[in-house]
C-alpha cells in the first residue's frame, strides 16, 4: 500500500467530500478518513482532528496547488480596500462605478456601534444596524455610496 499524507482537514464531512471530488477531477487519487465518525456525532469532529483528506506522497505538492487554485486553501490575499463613491441624482447603483459592469453584489456588515448601543441602552429604534458595501466580481473592487455634498454658491 502506498504512503498516504493528510492534505487538508475539515470540520464537516460534506466539505471533505467536495474537496475529494475536486482532487479526483484533477486526476489526483485521494480518500476521506474519519468522515463516518463525524457523521455519527458532529461534536467528535474536533476531538478526532477533523475529517481528513488524504493523498499519496507523490501527489502531495500537486494537491496543495490544486486546492489553492480551487479556493480550498487561503492564499493570504490582502483585505479588500473599501472606497467611497459620491453619488448624485444620475448615479446608476446597478453598475460598478469603476468598470461599468453589472456583475455586482451587496454585502451587509453589522454596524458595531449600533449593536453595542442597542444592548447597553436597550434602544430598539436604533437603525441602521447594518453597513452596506458593494463589490464588483469583474474588477474585484469594493465601495460604499455617500451622497455628494452640495456646494453653496
């Protein structure tokens, strides 16, 4: 029998099986270990070291590269810088202001100050609790909209 090495571990078995399927589609022979134990009781997963995806020693380095390409292993990309975009009455909020693509999405993040004040003061009328940011999937930029201030004069 070949020597097998742990390539990556997951908490849930379905995540490990998805990674295994991805590795198999790239021609890397792999197997999942401890998935049945974690299926019996999910709390056992951390106790046994997670659900493991194993590969042959010869395929280990290639497996790492394949999982990085597939997004299973974080490559340590820097956090996205959120830019401010000033709007007026003619601004189209359905397109990216940088590349004019319509392939954008909205993300809601908790406004920490509102949440803390809500719990401390018990004010149920504190809105907005969320900060909304937009992201373009084509140029990978992120932004927030702000109303442009009118210049007196």
